[in-house]
């Protein structure tokens, strides 16, 4: 199995997924001044020891699933870069094809934050309609997609970077329709999980003070779906503090099921069943 992490706008392939206790403490003080509670961080072992940063794809996930190949996808989304939504999606798609040359049938699991989820849906849409078998296998091999606060129905944008990179409502709709078709077609062979933030980011104009950046009606893929709530804001929701972090435990449980399924699939092929 290969697990691919895709960050959102103004994110980073390493920092987005890293819990920094010092920064969390500072944000907690700000929240306290603003009259809100910060997300609790459990420290194991010696309480007097200095807490360390946790880059959970490496420090948690790779240890719990040592046979999985874990990678992060990064892209420049600064104002000086001329990349677009389409170019970033192409880079991710072709990059995956390249790294899968030696194992094109390995299962794929995407873990995406915010805008990164839209990129993943565009990658799967492009892959599903391509005539090249190597590219088509990207969507066919995908067994799980984890969306963390992805704006499936769009979100208000108010920065030049966001306006330049954010897909149009029409494209968002096309990606959504394509993903829905794939869900129906794949059935139980495609696990989809959505997570939503419970807190706003203090001191930001996006969404207003203490308001979630992604509105509730945009969290889920369809109105009937229930998104799991993570006790954090838009940025902190993908920064897990350790193996006992409740949000990490939810993700770990679902990935364990996918690993077991992948193992059963390999066994079935080898045994000729």
C-alpha cells in the first residue's frame, strides 16, 4: 500500500502535517485571551521533558504500518508561482505514475487537507478517463480517500493566491460528479472518510473570527453523509500530537481495515481464488 499526503493552499508537505508543541501552546494562549479553549495535547512519559514536534506520516503512521510506502506531495502555491489547479493536479498524477513503475498494482490511499482534496478528486477524474493504462490504474488502485475539511462545494476566497488557484464552481461540480460516479461504481472497494474542523482560526479574516474556514454545508460529499468532527481549527486538525491523539486513532483504525483488505486481496491473487 502507498499512502499519499496532499496539503492545501498555503500549506507545506512537511509543516502541514507536523504538530509543534511550542506553536500549539502559543495558539492556546491566544484562544484563552479570546475566550475559547485550545485543543488538548497529551504528553507521554516524563512531564518535565521537552515535547518534540510530531510529523505524523513519519513518526506515527510509518511505525504503525511499516510495510506501507508513505509519501507527501508538495507544490508551490505562492503568488510568484504561475502554477494552476490543473498543473498541480497533473504533477501529482504523473508523479504517481512515475513512482509506481516498479509496483503499478500497489493500493493507493490519499490523505488530503482542504484544497488538496479537490486536487485528489481531479487526479482521480483525469485518471478514470485516460486511455493510458498506467494512468488509469491510479484511480483503479485507489482504495481509500481521507478528506480533511475539503470544500466539496466551494468556499469564499479572499486572497490573490486563492483566487488564482481555486477551481471554478463549474469545475468543482464536474470533479464532484465524477467522484460520485466512481464511488457508486467501486462500492465497498473504495473507502471514503470526511473530517471537519470544530473551531475557527483566531485572528484570521477568512470565515470571520472563530468561524470555520470551510462552511458546514461544504464539508461533506453529499447531504446524507456524516463527517467526523475533529476538536481543532482548520490548520490544527491535521497536526496529530501523538499515538493517543483521538483524531489519529480514527484515521489509524480506518487504514488498518484497508491494510487488512489489501493483504486479503494479495492472498486471493496468489492462491488463485
